[in-house]
């Protein structure tokens, strides 16, 4: 017997995460692009119902750039408890969020630099 609840009890027995914790969030931007070489850019931004300590701008975002096999090359996100940060290959560092425009520009600049 495996240690996980049966599928029909899964949602009631596990602590929900992800979309279940952000049901009141409103998706305000989504774009997914797969270029001719198979590289993936996926960008999504949600407006949260209220600002939080680790999201003082009131936004949740995930900007992803990966190779054709889906391996992350660049990712900007602000998961709960970590705040704004970015992943460049296997390195993770704090990201200083100022505006959505700067976020997008910084993300696209890192893609150009690391591709």
C-alpha cells in the first residue's frame, strides 16, 4: 500500500497548493510561445486580491524560458515564502521587482544573454 490517499480522497487529505491557494487571484496576462527551434517562453501574471509581505506589489508571476526538452534556462517567479527571485540555469538569486515593464525587459534580456 502506498502512503498517498486514494485518488478520490486526494483533494480532501492533502494540503492544497498552487491554484487552490490563489482562487481569488485574477490572471491578467498569459502568453506562451514555442519558437521554430522548440524553445519555450511562457509568461503568466496574476493580480492578487491583496498585497502580502512577500508580494508587496500585489502580483504573482512566473516567467519561464526553457529548451525544447522543457529544461529551465531562465525563470522569474515569486513563490510564496521566497518573494521575488530569478533562476539562471542552476543558480537562484533575489530579484528586485520595480514594475511589470522592467520585469519583462529584464526577463527578455536574460533570455538573449543566455540562449
